[in-house]
């Protein structure tokens, strides 16, 4: 996690991000790879806000208009209680006749969040 934190900070500073950015990582053989960086809010923001208790969209808005993290009182990484996962809700049972074969277009009607105190629980 420390190398991911370092990469995130370095990229945010290099790209002069003010507000939110979304990073996707992959780890293979203990090597961290950056898959993509998006300097914008994404659908992940409400998920992360709910998991951490941090109002990310509100903080990002305040930062964009000139406030600092220090002024917002957000200077430390939040303690996270366990593991969180999200999964798409695909309502094929409710919509009879809809082709259940997945393709490139989005067919989900929402997401569900799961939480456990430890991995694999």
C-alpha cells in the first residue's frame, strides 16, 4: 500500500490535480502497475465515501474553490474497518426477455456494497 500511496501522491502533484482523481492499480509478483489515471470523479467516489465515512465530493468541491485539506481538517488517512467490495446489480429476472449475454454496453441498474472485518470472511 505504501508504494500505491507514493505513486498516487506523485501523480497528483505532477498532474497538478485539484479535486478528485481515480487511479487503478494491478499487482503481480509484488510489482505495482498503474493501469490508468482519471483526473475526475467517478462512480467510485460514493463507494469510497461510504466505506471511509469521508465526504469526498464535498471536500473536492471545497478544494476546487480554494480551500486546503488542512482547512477542511482532513490531514490524515482514515482508519478503515475491514474490506469493502462492490458488485453490479444485473436485474435479468425482473426484465423477462432481456438478453442476459453480457457485452460492451452497461446493463447494470445499480451496485451493491459488501463489507467484512477480514479478507475471505
